[in-house]
């Protein structure tokens, strides 16, 4: 099951007894802050959750799958996520390999 933005808004609205429209505004503002920060090249760290990191990818060789022609793909920035240790432990609580 996927947790959507709508689900998050509903849960926030219920948990802190906030109107759905206020909860939506809060979530939208939070996401806008995260997007703006990442777009400026800065990382975003949420304590106890993880860190969104902006990484530079160098130009690389590629090929067009439709034509098979080789091409150079330009440099780009990508966002990666590194999970916080506490969250990683929660995710692996059911691991029975020991």
C-alpha cells in the first residue's frame, strides 16, 4: 500500500485536530520548503527520518534505445535518500536472520 499526500493530510488532520484545509496547507508548505532547498543544491535532513542529498552526476555515454545511436548524456543533479539509523532499525525489526 502506498501512502499518498492525501493520506498524510488526513492523518495530520486527525492527529492534531486540524481542519483538512489547514493540514493540506501545512503539508504543501513543508513540501515546498523541501523542494526549494533541494533545487538550490542543499541537502535536507529530517532528524530521526533521514537525509535527502543532492548529488552531481557526471556526463556519461549512453545510447538511444530506439535508434541504437551513441550519445553523451549531460551532467545532472539527482536526489538520493539516506535513511536514519533509528528508522532503519524500525524497518528491519522483523528481520529473523540472526
